[in-house]
């Protein structure tokens, strides 16, 4: 699992590691997948935004396109970590800009997941709170949202069915499934299911529901492995293109005449 992190310039390495380390340890523990991070620094003290249909503030599509440009399969997840004081989607800055819409009673949002929104990757817009546990919860929450989409896109595995059959052993859960089915975002991430709690709501319980990721560990491993295959195929294609271009260049050089074009 390869992640690209755009870190706001005011977030220190120490603060970043306080989030990435427990995230990595828990994902490794319950899925046997080791996240790898590439970190790039950005200034998010004034980023482009749009209002959505709910009058929430979200990063402008042009910004998402810029941050995911050329990513393809080289990274599976792209995180945009905006330092809490710079966050435009909740808090003081949000209150100031939402007045423009005439809907200035909203609480705002702490993050959003965009799966395959562009360039074959998952983009996660996250507030990076001063309190590291909260920043970790937002990162983990938005990453979790992408997993059903990841598995169905990469390896055509429906993790809703897997979760449902795993949890069906419990009569209470079976009754819930009979009435509602199982929906990953609603039930696992937002904790509507009696087996789960909303990820990030209770600050005392860090990385809520993480143990149950073991149920979908295998499809997750397969999905990331599939992306590595696609990454290497893409690289091979571009290497082939480079070889063809080089061969052409060699032919051009061999056919070159001293300042006189062929006639
Ligand atoms: Zn959510």
C-alpha cells in the first residue's frame, strides 16, 4: 500500500509521525499490509475551494486534479493534510466564508474521501488536528471509506457480502442484516451497525473497528497487489515507449548528414 502525503508546511515531522506510526502499526497488525509513505510539503494556508450542494466547503476540483496528476498506480492513496488553523471546511475560517452562501449555521466537515475521482487513485482531504489522535482518526476514517471501492474496482470483490456473512453468526446482527443489509460506509465507517462504532466519534477509542479489518485482509492484499501489477505494466509500457523513441533517435543520428538534409 503506497501513500503519497501532501503535508501542510506548518505540520512538523514529529506531529506527522505521531499520526503515521500508529496508523501503520495498526494496519500492519490487522491486515498484514505495510503502508509506505512518500511525503511532500505544500502550503495550504490559502487553497482553492468550492461550495458543494450542501453548502459545505470542499477542495476545488482543479486542486484535486493538480494533486493527483500523473499518480496513476504509483500510489494507492493520496492524502491532503491541512493543518487545523488553515482548514477551510469547519471552524473560524469556514464560518467566515460560509456567510457568502446565506447558510451560515453549518458545522462543516473534517474530511472527505474521493475514490477514483481522477487518475486511478484515492484522494483523501483531511483536517490535521493539533491533537494527534484526532488527526489520526480523520485519516483512518477517510482511508476506510475507500476500501469497498478499492476491492470492487481492483479485484471485483464485494466486501459488504464478506462482512455480512462473517457477522451473520450473531442473531442480533443477522436481524440487522435482514432489515438493512450491510453497507460499508454506513455500517463500518459510520457505525450504524450494532457491531461497530462511528470512526472518530469517541476520542478515547482510537482506530475504532480496526480489528475487524482482518475479515477483509485477503481482498485488501489482493487489491493492492493488483495495483502493483498495473503499476509495473504501466512502467513497462513507458519503458517500451522510451526504447522505441531511443531507437528512433539512433536512426536519426545514423541518418544525419553534416548540415545537409537528405534529398
Ligand atoms: Zn465519513
